[in-house]
């Protein structure tokens, strides 16, 4: 076999190996998503591109991609963990009875107040929404950052861990907003 043929053969083998590695990563460890809609504005905009880590240990404040009951993929932020009480009063979020800081909403809340549009997050409690006091075991309470328009756990209910595809770990598009989470 000539050296040229061997070189091409090794090139093809290398391409196949890289393809298999990418396929395995994309199937089992990471996922690539396109943000669709305004529910996470201004932190994530329509058509932002993100990478999701499928096996993340989830925490309050994490941004996740989930399979919604309507079959769509949603991007939301975890607000309530299993066993938590969640309540919003006068535009302040309370987790387990304590004020919960949401610095990622600061600019949007200020804009809402300047427009004199009323509350950014309407008052609610788990009791008023679901007739229960806490987030069920193995489930999460998620909300969009654009609270006035977000279709989130307030409407679709608690999200089982099995429906959460993973945690957003990197926004790579647009390039000027590239960031790691």
C-alpha cells in the first residue's frame, strides 16, 4: 500500500473517531440548544445558543432546559428545590420564609418600575397555586426571568427531575455575550 493511500486511510479513521466522540458527547453528556422566545429576557434573548450539561447537580438559581408538558423545550431558572416553600409578595421572592435575592432581575425590575407597570412578579404562594405548601420530592419549581410573560411552574406545575434535560453551562452565541454559568 502506498504512503498516500495510508495517509488518506488514517485521515478517514481520524474523522470517524472524532465523529464518534462528538456523537457520544452529544448523546450522553452535553446538548446544544437555541433559546426560543422572550421568557428569559433580558438575561437570555431569542436565538441565543447555549450548551447544556446533562448530568449537573441542580441548585437554586441554575438555568435549565426542560421538557414542558406541551412537548416543547423551555429554558427556565430553578427557584424552588424539593421540600422548599415558595412565595412572592410585593415583588419579593421568599424561599422557606426568607427573602431570596434575585440579582439577575435587578435591571428588569427597575425598567418595570420606571414604566409604572406594577408588580414584576405577581403575588403567589404554592398554597394558592397548588393547594400544597412545599415543592414535592424529586421535583422543582421553575420560573422565567421575564416574569410578566413567562409560562413557568406557576402555570405548568412542578417539574420532575426526569423532565430536566440539563443545566445551561455556556452561552456561545452571540459571541459578544459569550459567558460561562
